[in-house]
C-alpha cells in the first residue's frame, strides 16, 4: 500500500478517535482524510471541506458486494476502516486497506464499474455521490481546473513523461 493510503488511514483513525463522528453525514473535520486521497491532494482546504460535507459514511459487513463490475459508477469511496478485495475482470485480486480509495473515476465519467469490490471483514467507508460532486463542480469551476491538472499529472506519470 502507498504512503498516501497509509496517511489517509491514519487521518481517518485520528478523526474517529478525536470525536469525528461516524454518523451518516460527514463534515469539514474529514477534510484531512480527503487531503490524503491522491485525486484531491492538490485542493485547497476550503475545497476539501466542501467535498467532505458531501460525504456520507456507509458500513458493509464481511462479504458484502460494495461494487459490481458493469454496474453504473455513481459514487467514490474512501476506506475509513477495514479492508476490501478488488476483483478485476482480468488479473489478480488486490486487497486495499484503511485509507485507500476506489471508484474515483465514477466522479468524473459515466463509465460502468470495471471490477467487483467486496468487503473483507467489517468495512466503514466515506462515500461521495457523483450527482453531489457534479453539482459542486458546477458551482466551483476552480475545483475542476485543479482536478484536471491532477489528472494530467497522473496520466503523464503513467506514460513515463
């Protein structure tokens, strides 16, 4: 797991331990967790707080299907506690632990899910719906520019530029 994922996991544990509630609705106190997510790493604290206010928590029991390949991509997830198994159509399954994130492309496009994601034990996630995120992007054009820059950097890195 990457250092970023470990940092997000530590931030999530700290938020839970310091009274950050795991109620359904989240708030600006969860901005430090989002700051550790690679997609959001370059955002201002104001933008992170706005995104955190969109988030809800969801609990999944062991073996629960969080995502299914082929289903519509309608939400993004950050693992606050627990672990999941990502099972792609091709290739080996991957285990993600607290602090990792998945489904970020669902915030940006209408493509179907590319893998199954199954809870590997009890799981608590921060969930952001695409509909709420798109509404925020319409009201905050500067947020879109930062995300585009981040995605361009990731694409360049993946291509070896």
